[in-house]
């Protein structure tokens, strides 16, 4: 996947370690369900969450069979369309993300016997206009959650990625891989480098007549 490949490539480029030169192993699973709102995905008795727990258990069992330690490193959450569809309130979504993160953390630690903090890594949804919304409530809620909670991280936006021309909702194959790269960079920074990852973000604004000045936080390089 774009995510896994990016993590491996960054470990090689930044740490000088080929994937075969160390014992770190990536194990990824996709356990969500398309088009569902956050409350349904968070339901501990619901199919998507039970699939997530089953994947945690399967990863633990596989590691045990190979005499390897296992931890659930991060919960990636690519989401938001379903809550635009059901008009979920801003604050409900913000607090719901942290509730899901804590729930997943507890489930993972129950399986592994560890006491790890499990970060949640988000991508920022870009579909409010598809659902006829004038304001990007869910996208802004994702941004707010990353600002409010220490263990939620916003990898970056998705508006600039290539979407399918037929619905302007689903990413193309290239777009999906590009999203994986964005998530992979955040994963490396958060779980391997232990960095408090922040995406490019507007942090201040000032208006004077017809002149607007916006200050951005830029994690690396230049904005333009």
C-alpha cells in the first residue's frame, strides 16, 4: 500500500535502515465500512468495530506464532462522508473521534496486555459540496479534534487529490495511493519519530481594508 511503502521508504531514507535490516514489521488491515457515520463505526457491538478487534487479535496471534512482540501502533481513520450525509453536529463529531480512539486503545491493550497509547491519524474529508453543504463541518471538526486532543493527528487534506469524475466523491487509484503517502508520512512522524505531527495549517489571520494576511504553520520546506 502507499502507506506501508512510504513508511518503509522513509525509514531507509532518514534512518539508513532497509526493511530487511531490522525487526520492525508493518501489519495493516482495512476494517471499516463505506458510507457509515461515526456513531455506527464506533458501536462496540457493530460489525465494523468487531472486525477491527478481530484484526487486532489476528495480528497478536500471528506475532505470537512467530515469537515476535506485537503492539497496535495507530488507528488510521479515513472518514467523514457518512456524517455529511446524516448532518452530524460539529461537537458530536469532535468528541466522537476521541471516544473511538480511547475505545480502540482499550481493546488493543486488552488483547496485548500492554498499556500503550494508540494514536488516531486522520485524513481531512473534502466532500461537503457533494452533499450540498455550504460549510465543511466535518472537515473542520477533524481539524478541531487534532488540535484539542493530544493523541489525534491530522495527516493532511484531500481536496487536492484526484477524484473520480463521475461522482467527485471517491478517489481514483492514483488518488488512493497519494492518500496513502500522506498517511504514511504522518505514521512515520508519530509512531517512529515520536514527533507531534502537524500538517500545513492556517494559524493566524489579519485583515486591513482589501488586504488579507494569513500566517501558516509549515512542517517542512516552504509553502510555495
